[in-house]
C-alpha cells in the first residue's frame, strides 16, 4: 500500500508506540493504582490507532466490559450503592487517562451519572449512563404527578446509554431522577468528533426512582462538576497531542533535517507545551479542589470555571499548533491526531462553554468588588 | 523523546495564611503612613531605603536563608506569599528585591564563608542593593559572548569592560558580574567566564544613566576601567560560571513577579466596571480571571516543587513564557474592556493613568530576565528537540 501516509509516517505506527509509551509512563509515575489500571485497559482495548482503523464499533463492548469489570465505570459510587467506592481524586485520574486515549465511550458520563445518583443516596444500575441537562440553560421539570418533562440539548452519548441520571426541578426544589433511555425521546446528533451528542426530550416520562438532592446542590453544581470533568479530559488529550507532535517533529524530515530542528517549529511546540501546562494545571487544580471540598462554594466556582475556560482556550490554541506541526498528514482520516483535536474542541461545548463560564465568573468577581479579587485568587 | 510536563498540585500550607495576614497588615500600615500609594503604578519599581529596612526588620528579606546569615529558615512557599503580596500592593521593593531573589542565593552557594558572614546579614536587614552585571553592549541574550575581562594580578582581580542594561547600578552597593577570565574553547564556547562580587564603590567604576521610554531610570551602563577587586571575591569556579548561571533560573523565572507586573490594571478595571458589568465586560473579565488563576497555580506549583528539592527547569520557563506574555497583553485587554465605560466612572482617571504606564512598561516584560525566544529554546530542549 504505497500511500503517502505510509511514507510520511515512518517506523510504522508512531502514534500507537507513543500511546504505549505514555501508558507505560503513567504506570511508572502515578503510583495511582486506579489510574494505572485505566491506562492498561485503554492501551489493551482502545489503542487509538487500532480504533481509528476499525471498520465498526466491535471494539467498544470488550472495552466497556473491561472498564466495568475493573470497577472504573462506577468509580464514584460507594460500594453500598453498587459501585467501587473510589475517591474523587482517583476518578479524576481515571478521566485524565481516558482523555489521553480519547476513547469514544461514555466513561466520563457514567462516572458523573453515578456520582449524581449517589449524592441523593440512589444506587447505580449496570451499563452505560449519561446525564441531563448537559448545558446550563436547559431545564428538566419534576411534575407534581411524579413524571418528568423537559428538553436537553447536547446530551453526550444519550443514544448509547441504558439509563439517564437527571437533575430536575420540582415543587420542592431540585431532585435527582433515574430514567431508562426508553422512557425518553432521543434524537441522535453528533459533536465535532462524530460522537453521539443528542437531544433528549421528556414528555411526562416515568422515572425509575426519584430522590431530593442534598441542600445546597443545584444545577450550577452539576455543571461545575461536568466542567471539571471535561477540563481534566481535555488536559489528558492535550498531553497526548504534545507527545504526538514532538515525536512527529522528530521523525519528519524536510529540507534534509527533522522539522523539530527548525527554530520556528521548536517555538510552536514550546507554545503548545505552554497551553498543555496551563490546561493540566488548571484542570488538576479544579479536580484537587473539588476532591477536598464539602460543597460548591465561590472557591470551587473559581477553580472549576477557570479550568473549563482555560482548558477550552488551550484546546483551541493547542489543536491549531498540533495540526500546523503535523501538516497534511494530520488532516487525514487515517492519522490519529483528529481523534484528540476534534474531541477537545467538542468538549468546549459540554457543561457550559468558555463564554458562559467567563461571563458567570466575571459577574461574580465584579459583584465581590475590586478589593476582594486578589484575596480570592490568593486563597487558592 | 521526553514531552513529560509535571505540575504538582501545591496548596500553600496553613502557616502561609498567618504570614499573609501579617504582610497585609504591615502593607496597610505603610500605605496609611504615606510610604507609597498602591494606585500609583511604577512605585513597586522604585526604591525606598527606609521601607526596605522596615521590611528587613520584619524578617522578610532572605527569609529562607540560614539563621546564622541573618535569615529565618522559612520555606520558599512562605517567601512566595511575601513576594506576591508586595507585588500586588505595588510596594517599593526595588532596593532589596534582586538581592533577595537571586544575588543572595548565589552568594549563599558560592561565596567564601567570611564574605557570606559579612554581606548576607546586611541584605537581610534591607541595607544592601544588588545589581546584575551580565549583558554587554555586544552580548545580551547571548550571554556567553561576554567580553568584559577580569585579569588576575597580585592585588586581586582587575576588571575592564562595559556592562549594560544594569537595573539599579546607580543605587547599588554590589554587583554580581560575569567576566571573561579565559578564552572559550573549541569544544565549549561557554567556558572561560567567571562570576564576581564587586563593591560598586571600587575606584575605576563609572555608572552612566540610561533613561527608559517610560521616563523612568533603572538602566545604566557600567564601565570598568581597571577596577581592582579582592582575590576572594570570586564566586564559584574560575572559568566555570556557565555551570552556575543556569541552576538558579527556575527561581528567577517562576515567581509571582512574572505575571503580576501589570496586575493593578485588572484590579482597577474591576473597580471601574462596578458590581453589575454588562455581558461583554463580564465575559472579558472572567477570561482574564481564569487565565490569572491558571498562571498563579502554575507558579505556586513550581515554588512547591522547588521547595521539595525538584528541578522544574522547563516548568519554570513555561511560567515565565506564559506569564510575561499575559502581563504584557493585559493592558491591551483591559483597554478594550474599558472602551465603553461611562464618562462619569469614578476611578476613570486612575485607570487611564495606570493603563498609560502599563502600556509603556509592557514592552520590556518579555525581554528582561530571559527573552521569550530564549525561554522557548529552553522549553524545546526540555521537550527533547535540541
């Protein structure tokens, strides 16, 4: 097969080798058994190069089974509620690893759904789940007769989920509801990365279970948690993008030198490293803050909103630089780069885009006043 | 290939909260007494001998150094708190800051014991101002092209040549200067440079002012015309300064001063926008807040990793690269967001005055202490590209 891709990408599949190398590093450095397990499963069942070449989605079921078997899909659900009871930190570590592999399965969504259900003391069912609403402006209502109505756009993987965990507003405040997918109308849509991003409509849908949320929990809290999750995944994807780009710059010869020897390319990669660094720090900080907090206060708002804003900015800058470094080959279907860049760009829109969070954060900072701004920043 | 970046999640320990309270109280007292005006940009860049002595008396200069040299043996994270609070308040730290940040630590590592015993306690008391003598008219970023010469004589080292862009030279007591003691070798062009401690009162040293485009005077040209300094004022290895110059850079590059230099315009913008900004202003402000938060978390992370004995050279360079570009762009972003302020906005004049100053200062931020281009070269090396 004398296609140009083969010529441009020497040493066979550099992307896979790169991913394995990263997987190995994760195992070596993290000292985190849960993250280690996730890295091993993704490397075995969701190698990006293999998935990218797969003719169908036959790889999905074994991957999901392996993740579920290892207890990762319900990591944030206590054992008493049917989960594996991992810490919030461990769950965020799993999602960082998932971001590094950009595997298109509803792992983050199932984790978040399980977490949402367990905040209200509800057990989690088996199988893939997702959550709604997934956008700040959408609302689901719990009606006085106990049924659910409403409309939620951009719900990730709704069409591939068995259940949905919903945050609904009822006469007595917000509640969490578990519904079967069959109880909703799901219109299949796609995000930039061609993953399911669906419109979910509930018209007097019967829930499996409903329970009130703990006091202080609301849709903003759910969006902040979702924002932190997407930030962490984005940071993971950016790490891989940097590794792919550096490796490619080292392998690709032009003008009789590896392109990574050219100062212009080096400086682009240094800028990419800066974006990766900012995203991983901001996302890691938000995850760390949420893991150590009791409720979603102003400090958590600053952390999670900032992470989503900065990660989205980094995704946009980082994707552009990575594609520039890769040239034409990175624009092809057969190269894995798009699996990471398009997913990151799509994640900008989930659980509040960066403009939404920036406007909210700016309003809060303004309301606190000029003299309270530095103390807030310095408190983190 | 090594593209592995690491930013540990460091939270400042509880002892920092107490210290921060003390620092804020001290600064409030100084502001109330009229020592400096936190709203007047440029003050943080200025010097005030009496103020520096009061800071020294608090134990906030050289605070990480051993007690026997006048230090407090406190952590780098505690020093971080002091540095950022002084910077945000626009306090006049110029006299002691260079000595605190980099000259002192170099002396601590490389000076003979009796020199350390003599000089370090005076730095800690806020009595000494240091200047860095590295750039020359023909060598700036290309440090190893330095030509100013030091020759060993019976009376000591004789210095000849010119250093330039030396901030503070006109008020400094001492310079840490880089001088050529041998020719570079074919194998190592960095060989042959030596670092010296130089008393600025030494006969044969002339300081000529260079005024900047901001109207301020920090820069100088320092001419050495056979100035002779003592034999024991060599710092570290003769001909081997290149090994010493790079190890301290993570400290110099990752501190809060690397993204807070124009921060006052952001605070003033918030004051100008008031409690209910329109959507455009709120969004623009929110992005700046998020970026500032991310930078600070990166900077704190590097401080924590340094405290833990790690060597985050690439991470430190990333903080300075991102941080200085951010603080350089900040006046422009604030100007855009302030474009539609009501004419009667109370602090409009203050904001405009600050913007004018910050806009002029901005140009230097990505040049001083390692240019953007040099930093990106270091980062690229860290990524395994060179």
